[in-house]
C-alpha cells in the first residue's frame, strides 16, 4: 500500500517538474507565463510537502526501526539528505512565491535557480526510485498505513 503511494507521489512530482522545465527554459518566455509558472510551483510545493510529511512522519521512522541494518541505515541516510533539500526548496518558494514580483525582477536568476532546484529534486526522486524501491522490495518492512 505505502509503496504505491510513494510511486504515485513520485510520478506527480516528476510530471510537475517536466512541465516546469518546459516553461522555465529561457528568460524570454517567463513574463508571459509568470502566472502559470507560479501555479505550477505552488502545485509542486503542495505535492512535495505532502510527500515529505509522509516520509518524515511515517515511512522513514518505520524503516529506521527495521531489524535489517541496511534498511535502517538507508532510511537514516535518505531522511538526513531530504532535510537539506526541503530547506532549500522552502527558501526558494518563499523567495519566488512569497514575493511574486521577484520572478520578474531577475529572470535569468530565476531560470538558473529553478533549473538547479528541480535538478536536485529530480536527482533525489530518481535515487529514491532506485534505492528505496529496491530496499522495500528486497527487505519488506511491515509499516501499517491507514487506507
């Protein structure tokens, strides 16, 4: 059950990131797409926050309690790494969504900051897809989830 939830969240995050990559490609395209971009960033923020809440409050604590050392160590590693990325994403959202005109103030910087951040999120999601799915498939843990 929880494996399917992770897959669904990852697919949604990847979809939003792909849309952002198309829309935040060059500074010339941003002024006419600012509202759309802000909506997509808001959507990414909501999905990513839900995903992090699920991982931080349920998945990683459960996996850290595993009797299998590799499972517990991997959960600890992922949990620690995601915390830093979450802080960077929060700062990015505050900068560009908390102050909407900041997107248009420095378009080149916005393009660069967005590309850097979504690359980091993508790398993280891909790592979870590879390592976490393999871990969950090879060393299942009985994490109880309400339906």
